[in-house]
C-alpha cells in the first residue's frame, strides 16, 4: 500500500488524458472547463480575471452605469438572488483574501473608501466623500462620509480606517495575524495612517506614489469593524462585519454563502432579501445550473456558451467594456524578434477580428496597446495593425526572413483572465503559418506557467521562447503600476518577460507615476502608448468585455468596468 | 497471535503514512510554482514574492520544512491553510465527512450490487443473464467515472430534470434526508459503477470455482435444498477471496471521489485536495493526503484482518 498516494496522483493524471478524449466525445456538454479545473484553473487565486461584475448606480455620484438589463416594470422588494461563482471564496477577511471570485461576494459585505461606478471615468466616492493627494505625492488625505455604521453598529470613522490599514500592513500591530499576500503587494509604499479628526484620515507613503490612491479601489482596502476584528481575531473570516449593503449570515464552505439585506445601509436599503453565493467550479455545470434555473446569475461565462445564451428564451446576456487586456509578449532578445519590423509583421499577421468573432463570440474588442479604449489615459492615434498578411510578408522580407522561421510560443492551459488561451494560440498558429512563421506551441498548467515565465523568456526550463501569453484585469482605469511592471521592470522580479527596452518610454511612465496632475499624467501615458505601438514589443490582441448571463426575471444588473466589485444593491427579481 | 499481527500492521501503517507524506511533500515542491506565486498571480513583483516566501517559510531547506510540518502534525496541529488562513483540520474533517457519506453509500451500492449480480451470474453460468452481466461489467470497468458522471448529469439533471446534478443539498428549503438522498443519487451511482463491475466479475469467477468443489457436490448429494446449498455453501465460500478485493475497492473508490466530486460540485475532500494542489496550498494538500492515506491504510488493514478471520489459511501462511 506504499504506493497509495502516487497511485492516486497517477489516477488523476491519467484521467486527464482520458478526459481529453471524453471532451471530444461529449462536445455538447462543453467540458473543456473541467479540463481547466483539472489542469490548473486558478481563477480563484490571482488578481486578474476575464469574468464580469456588475454595479448599480450608487455613491454620491449616482452615475448611470453602462450596459444594463431591461428594467421592465417597477422594482420589487424581496426575493433571493442565487449567484453561481467560478471558485469558492478564499476568505471573507479583506486582509487575507485573494482572487476575483472572492472579491465579488466580499464587496457586498464591505463598502470601500473609493470605488468605480458605471461609466464614470476614474475613482468615485464610496465611504470616502473626497480626497486629496499631496503635491509631493507622498501622502493622501481622505474625508469620510458622516454617519456611516458597520453592521454591528460601530462607526465607520477615521479611527476604523486607520485600524483597518494598520492591522494589515503593520506587522507589529496587535491585530496583525499575517502573513498576508495582498496588502503589502498592493500597498508597497504605505508607511502609516493617522486620524486627523473623526472624519479625516491621512495616509503617509514611504516615497512619492501617485498610484497609491487608485490601489485603494482593490477591496483589500475595505474598512473592517474594529470591534468585530478584536472580538474574532483570526476567525474574522468566519464572522465578517463591514459597512456594505448586505450583511453576512452564514458560510457553509464549498456549498454556499448566505447574505441578507442591510436595512440601515447608508445609501438606502437594497431590494433583495438575500443573496446566496454558490461555488460551481466546473464551467459547463455552472452554465447548466443557470439553464435549469438553480442559479439566477453567473458572473463568469465562457465565450463558448454565448450563442446558447442568446438563443435561449429564459436567459439574457449582459456584457460591457472592462479594464482587461490580453496580449502576447515578443522576446526582443530572440534572433528574429530583435528586429522591430518582424514584431510589426507579427502584429499584421494575426487576424484579430476573426478571432474575436469566431472564438470569443464578440465578447471583446481589438486592442492597440495596453490602454483601455475610452478611458482618460487612452491614445487612439497610434500605429495600428489591421490584419494584412501581405504587408506582414513584405516586412519579413525587408528584415531578411522572406522564407519564414520557427518560433517557440509558451501558452498557459488555463488561468484567470486567460480567456480561451489554447484556442486562440491555435488560431494564431494558423494565421502566422500564412506568412511563413511556424509557431511551436508549448502549454503549461497555470501556476507552472507563472513560475516558468517569472524569469523571462530567455530561459524557460533551459530553453528560449519567442512568445508568451499574458492578460491583466486592472481595478481602476489608471494604467499606473501595472504597465510599468509589464513593460519596463525586467525579470526576474519584473513582468517585462520579453525584455523590451526603450529609455524614452520608460522615462515617460516613471514621470507619470510621480506626477499628481491628472491631465499631465494622461499626456505622459499617451506619448508612451505611441512609442509602444510603434516598437511593437507585444502582439496587441484584445480587451475582453465583462460577460455575464442571468435569468430573464433578474433586473437592475448594471455592469461596471471593474470586475472585482459587484454592486447588487439595486438588483431585483420579478 | 492476532495481537502481534496487529502490532506489526500498525507499525507498517505508520511507515506507509510517513512515506506518503514525504512523497507528496517532495512532489509538491518539485512542481514548478509555489503558494506565493499562486496567490500573487501574474503581476507579482519580485520583492513582494520574496517577502511573502520569507513570511511563509518557503525559503527554508526542504527537510526543515518537512520536519517542521511533521513536528506540528505529531502534536495534532496540521497547520493553517496558506490561502485561507484557517486551520487545515477545520477544512479537511468537515469535507471528509461529506466524502465519507458519498463513499460509503457508493460502497454499499457497489458491494450489494456487485455481489448479487456476480453471484447470480455465476449460478446461471452461460445463460443470457450471465452474458448480459459480463457485458455490463466490462463496460463498467471501461467507462471513466467523470465521463459517466457528466453523461448522467446531463441526461438526468439537465434534460430530464429529475435529479439534482450539483451540490449536496438544495440551496433553498433543502437540508433534509430526502434532499440529501436526491443529491446523492447521481454521484453515488457514478462512483459505484466501476467497483460494481469489478466485484461482480470477481464474485462470478469465485462462485464458479466454488461450484466445482467437492463439498458443494456433497451438500447437494445430502439432499439439501438448492437454496440452502447456494447460500450456506456456495455464497459463503465464494465470499472469501472477495473480502480482500472489497478493501482494495474501498481505497480505489476513495481516490475516484476526487473527480466525481468536481463533476457534481460535491463538497468533499477529493475536490478540496485537487484545488489545494492547483493553488499550491501545501498544508491543505498535506493534510488531505495524510487523512486519505490513513483511511486507505486502515481500511486495508481491516480487509486483511477480515480475510484472515474468514480464511484461516491466510493466517497460517
């Protein structure tokens, strides 16, 4: 029996092989996601994603959010909304939690300081009414909304905010129960926070950082009730108390989480009596539960199910633009890709429009760089790469590679935000074949993929790769740290996996980081985008929409570009 | 005699468990990527990764990490989940209870079904019924459980809408025994089909072997009623080799639950373990493996013991 364990592991491995056969056999069941579940679905465990979130108009802005469900009839109070999630909640403690599938339910219990609402550009007030970034970008002062209370009656004041940050980021704090993954990761420049008066709080930073403010839109920064944390200690995750529109009722792990309406919510009581969150990891099973009516709303839907939703009498597809970017790194050290013309040729050689239509079923828009269309830092006037195989061949010939070449392409099997990675890689392979480039695809399980690419593409398990795939879902429409990380910071430690170097570009981004004037910052980002598009260190692919589906009797769902937060306050069922 | 045997088996069991945890520990560390990477995702900065690794103790030499884990485990502390920051024991025991419910129901279905089918097929050797059983048994062994699960879920859950295909209880208004049985039906049957087939085949051949024994002929010659011959003489003796097989099947069933649990969203330890492997949550993986291996090993000890009691020849040898 000594082999009981390896044997068990082997069974899992061998079943994956059979699974693939089975997937082919039962196409209609759409089991690809089961493969993903076995092969490394980690949507639960990283910070980006390609699924969706919704938002009601809320906050003092009262903004009307973009795509929404048909608000047929008068909103009705009562009822229970059952939401199907792609993974179980990792924790209800904002300090501990990781993963988008966790952020969403947590956002119903915990209100944040600042938030994103609807189509309004930039940060909107939530618990913080207003804020000011100091001229030197080394501190942020926030004014809180008066008379906001946590579910246990504790006041949401400056003291509570300081408490919430200190317990996450100050390892000497008596209420620090770390180590935590996200707090030091999102707020690396946090130094301390202090109470100015009950409604004013000041964050001090170790160095100038204009991005600190926007990082507050991660709900890791949600204020927690000090009373509840002190009482529960490490067990706070099982007894979460926040200031959001819904109150925590119970958490039956891996089965369901129940929340109820907070009648005392500062922005008016929600309509629903209850929300039940149900983890359904398997993609097809989640969709099937929606079909059968066991769940009302799924916030993550694989593009392959889109046609079925559209054809159904009982379902509605709700999608809208999001802050997601999907790209392919080009290794600028690779002998062919050193030449800018070759990188441009690759951009001309991929038929993105067809890929978006046929694989993604129109759930994405083409991208021209890293910035999201119609946001404040976006520059539309850059070099563009429409599908043009002739032009691609011409550029390759100019670079001296008229006969084409082989190129190694590293692809994750699945992973958060990685929308259909293998199908897209295969489609790209077919496209690039036409211009003489022979893509050799290697796939890796998600966490292995992260580990393999962490040191850059020159040495992935001892081999040089020419291309790899990546995606990112930003919490705010501020490219900030993300873009610097992915296109300037060299590996290991940085995400510039393809070793792109351009000092002018890097300087623009660095300036943008420490500039507090938004117009000026936008200008830096816009100039950077022009250089980036011209240099083509990536294959610019697409920005995924939020794609969600609901039963037709669910109303008031409004989508937000931020996928980490779900605003369900104004949702109702008929 | 039994005592020394038990003692020896107990020492052996401990060694098996130790070996299992060492192997899993090594495998998890040989796999690329670590919990820090899994938690921080693609935008993990080098300094943040390094800091988290340091805090999680991932920089210590492997044997230190293992010994650290072992020391705590011996003191009854399985550690905390890296991802969820809750005690591992609170996760694995509640999940294991659900797996035990699913596993034991499947096991009963498999034993009763397999014995009955195999015994009848053996008694009626060569008949149409026998052939049908052989065909069913062969396909039962050949069909992978997750595939069968998806087909059953699709047919009965989605198309016909007669049985729930997901979860353990209804989300609203559920919770009773009837609700549990309804939710159990599909996953339990899915899980039982393989073992039923194996047990049926084994029972059949064992029955055939016993049928040709002298004592059966003698029993018949004594003028015993055929039913008495079948139950008292044939069935009882045919059972001997099967008892050991049942122990083995129980273990196999336990490992097969992982996939069936994923297909039916059954909140069991198999699904928990798979997820912990994918997120590199080492303490949870270690804890689940230890528990599963312990159950497997204990079941096999019991099977050996039962075998020994039923068949003295085993003991003598």
